[in-house]
């Protein structure tokens, strides 16, 4: 078998050998993209923090309904007053037990039992059972004032939920970038290892040729220098791979992986047919339904309007309708009063009604200006909403243009790699015919490695571009099966939800 034929065979088998040296199958930890994504969701601290902020706002939104929770109220009070000239000590015993609260209409109510016993110059005991209502008709009623706190809490929960979705999307984008950076570092190390293996074999063959007097000293030194350059690049590739692996594992934040000393191997799908992009005519409508930043800003606009409504309600005069109805008995004997209360024919039916009014003398100066200030906040939030929509639309347009370019770029790089391989094969044919030398082999081989790196880099960029497009469109979570829509509502996957 001739030396030149050995070199040709070496170039055919060395990629397999190099790949085995980079990641031995029996001594490496293989991690799929889905498995890595599950670890990210379970362990990443940024995702967990955003989740618990959302859960906190969710609990606060539920707590807002506590304003309408009925309360059991009671009172027991004994009073005694003495005067030196009085024949009798004056006493007052008061007992009260009832339920009070507020309705979503703003109505305040109290339903319960009162008993008051007085003793002074004579003796009086009164028993009353009934209901008292107070209904505001201006302040604390208009602009949905009674439910405003609940509505605000709901919007705050919505802001936190969309912020959670945004955080998940940002972390997934960062995760995918780190994943493809690590894959790129793996491939670069594989290419550099292949290059070192080729240079080592050529160097060994050149040494033999030099000893036989068939090769000049400068050509022999050339092979040694080329081998040294490639070994240096291989060490750089190993160092870069360690850094990328560390970044990737720290992002996953899994204790088991961090303690595992075996090399990490990943095998992503690198085949690319096209970059997905939506119908631009329906883009804005779609964005307003699913994009977390837009939905978050929509909720913020609504929340600020509710705050403005609160101040507008407080600007109004206070006008309350009051009324009560109950049964009562009264007697100078406590036992007789109780007997009258039990007898329907002897007890009194009491009905009362009226109104209360409170008018600020200076037209509620404070609340008027607070309402004006919040109105400015609403305008600012609406302008920000429009700017946000424009920015997302523009970002999407730029990404779509880049998508069309990068597919062409990928074809160019694949063409370049194919040519370099053919050129290298032709150079070996020249070597067998004695028309080429090691210098040409090294130069062409180096060009081939650089072309292969560039091809992998473009593949990496293409996948990351798809991630950026999905994120720009608010579809990154659904594309990764982390959320779904049902009847117009967005639901997160079970392990991301409450």
C-alpha cells in the first residue's frame, strides 16, 4: 500500500476516529433537547422566581374578594355612673351580636340582635332585632367603585402572568442559544481533532521521507509547524468547549449534571428545509392575542384606567341612602320586655329611612388632581402600547428578511464545503502522480476545516433565527409545547402552572 494511498484512506476514516475521541459513546452523557428543556423548567431560578411572582399576584387577586366577606360582630359593654346627690346609681348594660359586611353593589349591611338595659330613676329594657342598610349612590358607587379593587387585582395578576410567559420565553431563547453554542463548540473540537490527526499522520510520513532523502529539511519542518498550529487550535477548542458546557449546565442548574464529570454529548436535528414565518396580514391581530409583552401592556393600560376610575369616584360628593327594618320591644321590666319580644302581637315593627350627605367645600381638590395625574399615566401607557406594537412588527420584518438571506447563505456554505472536499480529493490524486506536495494538502485541508466550521455556524444561526422569530411572534412557548390556547384563553403546561 503506497504512502499516498494511506493518506487518502486516512482522510476517509479520520472523521470517525476524531468523533470517537471527542465523545466516546460509552463514556459520555447524552442529553436530548427535550430532556434539557425539562431540566431548565424545573430548576432555572429565573423561571421559578417569575412563577412565584405570578402565584403571589394570583393569591392577591383572590384575596381581593375578601372585601365582601361577612363578619360576625359582637359587643358586650357594662356602664355605671354615680353621683353624690343621686338616689340611684345609673347603669347601662349593652349586648350586641350580628353579621355585617358589604355587597358588590357597595351596600353596607348589618343584621343582628341588640339588647340595652338602662337603670336610673326608673328601669328600662329594650330588645331589637333587625337589619340596617346603607347604599352609596355617588362616591363609592359610580365607576364600579365597589368592585374596583377586585378588577385592579385581576389586572395585576394578568400583568404578572404575562411577565412570567415573557420570562420563560427569554430563558428558553437563552437556553437554545447556549445549547447551539455548545453544539458548535463540540463540532469545532471535532474538526480540530480531525485536523490534528491528519497533520500527525503527514508529519510521521514526512519524517520517513526526510530520512530517506526524499524530502527537504524545510518541508519536514513545515509539517512539524503545521502539526503544532493544529494542536494549539485543538487546545483552544477544548477550552472553549469546557466554557460552553459550564454555561449550559449552569443555565440548567441541575445538581446531578453539575456533579457529573463525564463529557456531555448532544445530537440536535440540524436538517433545515425552511424558516417558518407567519402571514403578515394577520400578524398584528395574532400578536394582540398571544404576545406576552403586548398582553402585559394591555393589562397595564386597563389597570391604570381602573385607578383613574377610583379617583373619579372619590371626587364625587358622598350621598348615602340609609334604612333599617326590625322588631323591638321595650318595658321597664326586663322579663316583660323579653315576653313582649316573643309575642308577635305585642312587639313593635320599626321601619326607618333617610340619607347622609357630605360635600367637599373645595370640590375635592386632591382627588381631582390625582385623577388628572392618572389620566396622564393612561395616555403614556397607551402610547407605549402603540410603540411596542410598532417595534415588534419592525423586528419581525427584519427577522423575516434575514430568514430569506440565511437560507441562501446556508446553500452557499454547503456548496463551499462540497467544493473543498472535491478539491482535497483532487489534490490527493495529484500527490499520487507526483504533482503536488504537503504544502498544498495543508492549505486545502485548512480551508476545508474553516468551510465546515462556517457551515455549522450558519446552521446554528439559522436555528437561533427561528427561535428569535418565534419569540418575536409570541409563539415560542406554543412551538415548544409549553402552552396552548383554548377558547381564546392561554394555558401553560402543567409543570409550569399552579
